[in-house]
C-alpha cells in the first residue's frame, strides 16, 4: 500500500494487542487473478499485519497454530452479501461474488479493529441497496463545487489524475460498501463536455480501472447539450433523428473505450443547465432517449429530479419552488424505461438542515428511484461547523410515505423492497478533496464513513455508526470515545438551533451558503424567502397557500396541512405562523426563536469545550485542526444568534422575556 502523507481515515489500522498468531489466506472457488480478489488479498495482508504485527501469508498449507482465513465462493448468498464465521483457528468469509468477498474482508478487519473478534464470531449481511453511490461535484479545472476540503484529486488543470491517492480513495469507498462513483460535477461546464471524447479516454480508462479493482463502477455526469457543444449540431432535441444518431455513435465510442463505465448522471433543465424542455419535450423524453441507447451496453441513466425554474416570480402565492419536483415528474410515473433511475433529493428544496421528505419518494410507484443526500456540508456548516448528518439521513429513510399498506418507508422505496425495482438505491453528494485529512474537518469524515455504512445496512443506528467510526479512527480510551460520540450525536440539533428554526431554512448568505443573511436568498428578486412580516413568519404551503402539502398521500397531507398537527420542527416550512402562536411547550413562536438561538450558541461552546479536554487523547494534528474549526463555529454561531434574534425582534417588536441582549 502507499506510503502516503494523507491520512488513512478509518483504515489507519491501529495495533490490536491480543492477537499474536500468524494468518494464512486461502482463496477457495474464486480466481486469484481476479482484480477484486487481488485487492482483497492486499487489503487483508495490510490490515492484519498492521493490526497484529503477525505475518500474513498466502499459503495453501498452513503452519500449525496459524489462523486460516478462507475466502470461499458460496452460491447460497445473495448478490454482494457475505457471511463470516469462525471455528477455532479457521475463519470463513463466504460470498457468491467478488464484491461480497471484499466487503466481508473489510467487515472482518473491522471486527478485529473493534476488538469484537471472539470465539463464536458469526455475521451475515446483504446490502440493503443495490446502488450505493458517491456523487462528486468536481470540475475539470480542479475546483470543486461546494468543496470545503481542498481541490479535486481527480482533476488538475483540465487533466485527469490517477495516482496512489486515487487508489486510497477507492479503498475507503469499498471499505464502507460503496459500489458506484460519479467523478464530475452535475453542472457539466467548461471542457468537461470533452470528457466523452478521445482526448480523455485513456486516462478515464485508467481511473475506471482503479475503481473496478475495488468493485466500484465509475459514472460520469453528462451535458445534455453535448450534440451542440461538441458535436457541431444546432440542437439537442431528444426526439430529433440526427441527435439520436449522434448519441448512438458517441455512446459506442465511449463504451468501447470505457467498458467499466456504469452509465451517466444527468442534471437537465435546472439552474441554467440545458434539457428537453427547450424543445417542448418532457424529462421522460430526454431520459428515455439516452437510456435506450446505453441499454445496448448494459448501462444506466440516472436522471435528477432537481428540476425547477429558479427565475420564477413567487409573488403569486401559488408559485412554490418546493412543488417543482413533483409537478414535473409525478405525471410521468410509469413512462421511464427500465434502465432509467430518477434521483431525488431528500427534501423538495435543497439540502437544508431540516426539510420534509420529498413527496416524490414513494409518490412515484412505477419508476426506479434513488435517494440523493448531501455529505458535502453546503447548508450545514461547510465542514467548519460540526454537523453529523447520519441522524438526518435516518429520519429520511424511516419516513412513512403511505405509498402502500406495508413496506412504505423511504428505505423500502429506494431499496426496491416496496415495488420490486432492481435499479435503485442511494447516492450522496460528496466533496472529499486534496486536504490531507480528505474532509476539511477531521470529524466530518464520520459522515463519509457513516453514509457508506448506512447505505449498506439501513438498520444501523446513528449512534452505532458514530461509535464504530470513532473507535476505528482514534482507537482511544472509552471516555474519549464517549465524548466524541456525544459531540457527533448532538451536533445537528445544535446547528439547527442557532441557524434556521422550525424548518424555515435558508436565511444564509446567498451563493456561499455559510453564515447568516436573514433576507438573503439568491433568487430573492421577488421578495424574501421566509415571508416574515411584523405579525408572523413562514411559508403557507397548505391547501390555502401554495398547496405543496397536498402532494403527499392523504395521511401526510392532512398532518402537514393543519398547523396543529404539523410536526413542530417543520411548522414554518408549511405555515405562516404569528409570532404570538403558542407552541406545544407553551412558549410563543418568537420566544422559541430567541431561546433556541441562545441555546444553540451555548451548546456549540459546550461541545467545543469538551473537545478541548481531549488534548493528548487524539492525534495532535487532528486536535489542532478541529479546535480551530470550533473557534470558527462559535464565531459563526454568535453571528447567527445575533442576526436572527435582532432581525425578528425588530420585525415583531416583541422583547425577549428573559431580557437577554438582543441588538
Ligand atoms: C444547489 C447547489 C448547487 C448545485 C445544485 C444541484 O443548488 O447550490 O451548487 O449545483 O444544488 O444539486 O444541482
């Protein structure tokens, strides 16, 4: 493995004291020269040798007293699943395919690292989601859209980089069960359109091979206007014969050169991106045209549902960005071909700290669906502020859509359990960059790790994942682990408290999306997003407002439509509420705003102080980086507290009952 300067994250493999016997690896039923099996052997050796210091050999005949790790091909296991069992000195990792074997090996290594490797160890696991993907928003010039941890390690100055760092990244992905990666920004601009030309094929092939070694399919974001941008055509109408012929020829070239490519991801008709609407065609027309062509190569088209008109005039109270996804896609349910997957952001807006679950999830019943979440902390603190996102992802997965009587949660829908789809799963927008710690804030790696683990096994709890990550990463004493786990688990609510209360969202500096700007919203030409006036605050999305609440199945629609049954954490998302409205605990809305902003800032200080106590317990570099991030977080929290509180004090004229300073 590489002798890297960058960190190895949770694959650091700290020394485990109580295993001293040597290990022998036996491959039984798989081809040793298979690329994934080769990686697996390499990973096993690296991990075992680093953790135990004992020798690890590839011997059929084993020495007495050695552990034997049998990697066995067993057809009874489901795709990508594994079973690990231990009997005396014999350890079996069984699976029906190479990916399953690799995941089993990483689980075995994890078990040793977590010191759970005892006599009767046995574990069986089959991934919940067929597709478990990371979507990068890397640009070819090396920048990353919403990148807060350095520049791209895929692209530098319009060239593609493949090196040890790429390999380590593939290792991290596989170690948490990721099997797909999109390498470039959904906003395919600059020379990124040229990625599907022979200018880049050799390097792309090399890159896709590195991923393939770890059982990961590479995908690329596609510019829907490629026929115009690189094909010298005057249109990209998906029903135009010449356009279709152009794509056929192009896809033949691409898939002949890049056989490991899994397919394409497309953002169309949104935020300035081209798409089928220009030609009066539907999203289905666009997606199906491409899907029919890539089908011949066994590939898929992932089509994003983040389609909305960012220039719409919302002074008309029925106009609502939140409605757009459902309005554009629900009517075409059943029209998308089998190798199209619609990728749906978790909320109807845009990765806010709290949003309701998109009504499209489960709203579509006859269409392949994939959930899109964001690990890149675009609206959740830029990897400066601590924000462990797994609790949010779990809430989304557990949300009951009522799309049918049983098996109707978002987890059921995206895993294929609800409607029997094969092409489905979960994707996260990620911004791992060339910072030595990969994620800017060392603690933000918990989201990277956690997403992979959760995508594989949706039954894991937020706490289990946080604990596992903390133990693997820091291998610290129990008290230290408890402190870090506690910080992670509290962090999302703390961030929410000092930023945007009760589901209102935004109020963030336009464009950059960090720090407060109460009236700020990039598309605020038509007034403020939050609709605050001197009497109240919030967006009326009930049946008498924009009607968004009615996009849900009846049970949820009724619940959201009425402010007295609407979950309070989403009250301002769905309703315009007077400042004097009494919340369930008896506080008025305005008092709640004041209280939570003071509390959020105080709690941020509290977790920062807890971190300070860990000096000497975690690596010095990590301690310093995270300490500095906390200093910035507290500054940010104070800014939010003061700006939001004073804004609403001035708007409402109602003072804080506790007479705290509000300027
Ligand atoms: C947000 C984000 C953009 C991104 C877009 C998307 O609007 O701010 O940077 O391009 O989401 O998901 O496509």
